[in-house]
């Protein structure tokens, strides 16, 4: 591969990852992007409940994850609106 082709491939990979991040709901975020950090998840909310060593997460850790999840949900909903057909 040429250097130009490599740069194009990298650019496309970043674009694909960015799209995947935007199009992942808050509920699915931790399972999709951070599944290596956690071993168990709340089925209803999608929030992690145990770390990768099967140690229960503290309330403070879960609250931090909730904030991250809420932010991701906002990004996801904005992306969804962008997908709606324009009138």
C-alpha cells in the first residue's frame, strides 16, 4: 500500500469509528466500547455493575458511569435527529 492509501484507510477508519460512537445509544455504550473493563451489566439500564475482576462497583463509580451514559445518550439522540429526512 502506498502512503497515500494508508492515510486514506486511516481516515476512513476514524470516520467509521466516529459514526459507530455517535450511533451507539447510552444503554449500549459500555457493552460495545468498554466491555473489557466490566464483567456484568444491569439488563435494564445497560450500566456496568461489576468490574473486569468481578468486583462490585461502588455507588460513586456507578454515578460517574451514569453521567457518561447520559452524555452519550444526548450524542446518540442528536445523531438520530440528523438522520431524519429533511422536509
